[in-house]
C-alpha cells in the first residue's frame, strides 16, 4: 500500500470522509448505510464496511484494485462490487456516491424511477432516472442491475434499496446525489394528485444540449 501520510492520496481519503459526513448532514443518508468511492490509480479508494463516519481516519479508507486486490487495514464496503464494476465500465466516472435517501428509497420500494417532470432530470444525461430491479446487497446480480440502469445515465435508483450517483469528481457525484433526491421529493409530492405532466424526450434533449454547452450535463 502506498505511503499516504501526506500528499494527494491523503487529501482524497480525507475528502471521502468529509463527503460521508456531509451525506448525513444534508439528509441524503443515515447511519453508515451509504458508501463512497473515488477512482485512484488502477483501482478505487472506498469506504470501509460498517464503520461510523465520525470515527473514520484516512488510513481506514480501503484501496481496491480493478483486479480485485485489496490494500488497507479494513474490509471494504459490502457494495464494493458495483463500485468496481461501474468504474471499470464507465471510464468517465471518477467518483460514486451510494446512499439511502428518503424520497429516492421510497420511490424504489414502489419500483418507480423518476420521470421527466422537471428539466433538471437532464443532469443525468438522459430523460429519466431508472430504477434497477431488486437484488440482494453486495451481489453480482445487484451490480449487473445497477450497470444496466446506469447505461447512458449518471444516476439510478436501486429497487427496495436506495440510489447511486456518479460524477467526474467527488464534488460532482455529491451534487448529483442531492439533485436526484430533490427530483425524487418533487415526484413524490406530485403523486397524491396523480401522475404529473411530463416533459417530452425532445424537450429534455434540448436541455441536455444547452447544459453541455455550459458543462452541466452528465
């Protein structure tokens, strides 16, 4: 394992811990149910399993190679499979945030994704946020389902589970997670009145085109 007492790797480890604390502070996660990874060298730096965020130190963050090798003092998050598989498959992803926010999780329990009720859905790179079918946490099946739901998208819901948000950077992935939860809240607020009117695929494609010009989409 590399020496990270100082330098860029330690900075990334500290940023992961800060992001975990921020997830709970802003209300998109609770306890230690969420996990975060950042692309690093030929693998990822990922949060350890079942460790209170307030107790985490930089040395507790685990490095996992794309070949499955592990370096660190802790056991990686039980969701390491989909973190690794997403990073392997989507070269533009530099960070992943997985959490159990209230609105996203509620929709996922109902098997619902998020439709294009608001133009901000375009930040995902498409016209909706899909909900992956349920699979047991930590399994290859869950990873496969997540990858399918993330095809052409920067975020997805996981049936009866939670959500995944990705980004080029950790800050971007965190921003994505908060925005997706906001969209989920808006959708839930509409449902007592019936399904909301939706924007068309063409309208969302126009938004994506404009966002790409400003560097906002995907």
